[in-house]
C-alpha cells in the first residue's frame, strides 16, 4: 500500500474529524512524539523507555518498506494534522499465514471518544479482506478501557500469562485475546 493513502475518515463523539491513513516519512517526529508521550505517562504498553529519533527512523524505514511490499498493514489516526493514534496488523508466516497480530495505541486526550473502536473495526475489516481467519492481540490485564474496546469489536479472552510485565512497581498479567473472522 502506498505511503499516505487514506483508509477512512470519520467524526468522533466530541465532533473532531479523524483521518486514518498509512504513514509517511514526514510523520517521523509525530510518531516519535506519540510513542514517547505514552512512555512519559507510563501507559500500559510494553515500551518503557523513550525512543530516540534514530531508533524511530530505523523502525519507520523498515515499516515503509514492508508496507510497499504489502508485508504489513499500519495506519495512523490523524486529528487536525497531528498523529494521535496508530494501529498495526502483522500477518503470520508458515502455519500462521491466516493469522494476524494486532496492536493499537491512542494518545492521552484522544481516548474515550471512539477513535480506538473505529481503528479496531477498520483493522478487522482489512484482515477480512486479506483472507485472514484469526486475529490475536495481547493487552495488560489491568487495561480495562482497552479490553472493553476489544470485546466491543468481537475479541474474547482466551489466555493469560501471569506476571508477564513489571509495570509501575508491580507485576501485571498479560491477557491474550482473539477473534475469528469466519
């Protein structure tokens, strides 16, 4: 898929317009700001240290190449020209070629208005069009808001890894959730 392609446009509960599109090289600073803002707030994500611009640039170059080769699907959520969210779909290999792994992040101040739900609905639609049969994701067991969104779009809890993450001074279980696309 080409860089900067619009995937969807919609308005959320508070009236803000959201554009979902594939990333561009010019998004580097915005993407770095997004992930580092989540690290600063100690959000329930696996990254716990701020990334450097060089690290983010290496990641973005690799992502843009995989997008061009149709080896991955990733889009950003943009509000007023600013990247405030991202969602990715990685397709498995070998015996998992019909399985996708999903990840999503939404910046503080943009949660609870429907952006995450619409992004998840969009990624499920993309996965169906690509012929995937199952989507899987992992989430901190304490992230009730995210779990609610995932359940709303059809994911069910199917596993738990006890004490997988050490977050904010305590151990947190990881939930495995999945949805069948058949």
